[in-house]
């Protein structure tokens, strides 16, 4: 799928596929490494994944409002 700059439909479709993409990325990393902090004070893979899961519904809702609100 080719996207034009600010193609909100493309962005929404990509975000809606996020859980499948995230699962694939997490499966590529051995579970014992999920909470390892490669750089002290920076997020681990697990923290990033949890943040994406928490924030994604809000982001999708905001983008839908951009499309629906005149």
C-alpha cells in the first residue's frame, strides 16, 4: 500500500493492524529479554509494547474525529 503525506485512511488502516505487527515483533525477541533495559533509564521492549497498547485506541479515535468532524 502506497501512502500520500497525511493520508489518514492509510494511517488508520496501519494503526488498526498494529496489534498483529506488534505481536510479530514481540515474537521475534526472546521473552526473557522483554524487560531488559539496554540503556539505563530508557524503556524496555515490554514498556514500549504496553505504551502502544494503551495509547493506540486514543490515537485511532482522534484520527477518526479528524476525518468525521467538518
